[in-house]
C-alpha cells in the first residue's frame, strides 16, 4: 500500500515544470524574509520602550546676583566755555596755541586799544589827584566818586583788551587769527576743563528707583578701559518724548585720555535677587510662549519651570524663578516630556570657571 502512494506522489512531482518549482521556492523564501524582519522590528520597539531616557544635568544652588543697568552715554567736559570779547578791536596777539594747557589768568587773546590805554592813563592821574584832594577836604564826596567811577571804567575797558582763562584747562579751539577784527560778543576761543569728566546718559523710569546720588558706577570707554565713578546728578524731570531721566556720572580724567563728546557705557547697580547662571542655549518656550527650562525633580521626573531672564552675560544667562537647589537639564531636554522619569548623567563640561554659554 505504501509503495502505491509513493508512486502517486512521484508521478505528481514529475509532472510539474521547472518554472512552477522555481516560483514555489521564491514564494517560500519571500515569506521567510518578511517574517524575520517583522520579528526584529518588534524586538527593537519592545527594547526601546522598556529603557528610560538619559539626560545630562548640572546641579546648582541659587546665589545672590545684582543686575547691571546699562546706559549708553557721552563724555562731557566738567566746564566748557566760549571766551567772548567784551570790547571791540583788532587782534594783536594769540600767545596760546590750540590744544595747549593753560592756568587760570593766562592770556588767550590780546586786542589793540591804543586810545583806551591813553584814556586809562589820564583817568588814573585824575583819580590819584582827586584822592589827595579828597583826603585834604578840598573835594566833596560826590566829586571824588565821579572821578573814581571814570577811573574804574577806564581800567575795565583796558582789562577787557586781554581775554584771559577763567580757569585751568585746555584751549580746544581758537576761531580767529592775528590781525582779525574782534567785535564785542564774538568768540575768541573755547576752553575746556577735562578733569573731572562728566559721563551722561538716560535711564528708564523703571530703573531710576535703584540709584541715588553717590551710587557707585562703572564707565567703559570705546578703548575698552574701565573707570570707577559716582553718580553726581539725577534729573527730577523726565524727557517728554522718551520718558527717561538724565543721569550724570563723575570720573577722574587726569591724563586727559577721555575726550569731550566721546561715546561711553555706564553700568549702574540694579536690584539684588537670587539667581542662577545657565547656558543661554537651554532656555525654551512652553506652549503659551513663556520662557523656562527643564529640570529633574526630587522624584526623578522632568519638570518645566518658568523663569525670568535677568541679564545675558559673556559667561551665560542669569535667570530667576528656579528652586534654591536645582538639577538643570543641559542636554536632552527636547527628547523628554513633563512627568517623564529619566536617568541622569552629570554634565562635566560645564565647570564653574568655564564659559557656559
């Protein structure tokens, strides 16, 4: 009986063509490959789901931080005057050159006034004679006072012929040459006092409450040098267009390196508060557009905490709003969600003495 069935199967197999056998073989091979791929994918997905995410973190304790108020301003000479003529005449001498330092009382411009010099000499003789006669009782008080007034007027006119420095400083500009005719009220020269120097700027109405007269200030000039100073003036009236207040800081300028009108930055102390220094790159926005960062809580789960940006510095961003002790996520925050339990690894790259921005 077995031999009969074997003969039937053999007959069936011999009747199939080579093409049919090839098709059957390819079909079995394809089914085997597909089943193997599906099994492998299922194993990978199952392994990924079972494994907790790992994020890099830094442990920080909040510290006191004083925000700096930055004001862009300009340097101004402590004194700046235009020396104007109080009489008319031709310029006969300019003993001081532009850019020269002068002392108080040094002559800057001299005007030729020959007729007024002779008038002064005549008035001086009359005054001396009147003084003697008045002492002898031969002149009345009114007569003597009239002659004295003429003498003082003649002396003043002669004194005005020489324009002198009212204070020590630098002759910044002389606007005429010898031989020019100088009329009453015309400018002979500009005199500057550059030490101390005044650096002025505008402060917002939200920051003005943090400063007072005498508050410490730091001034940084365009050459990169820093100068310590004090707040010497705070305006009591706001600018009608910008609603800002003028502030002046006084600094030393003994070497005269800071020039009148040069740009400068003023740094004033603002409010003091607990804050954290973090990399600017880890700040994120939540669904409502509020700024914050992700931290790992005590239970090992991810939390998004809203923060306030206080100041961006070269070392990083100072923020407020975190707990006093925080485990801050620095790497991997975009691949985890709030409430997700994660594994942590300390981010050794961010040392306290390194730039973390």
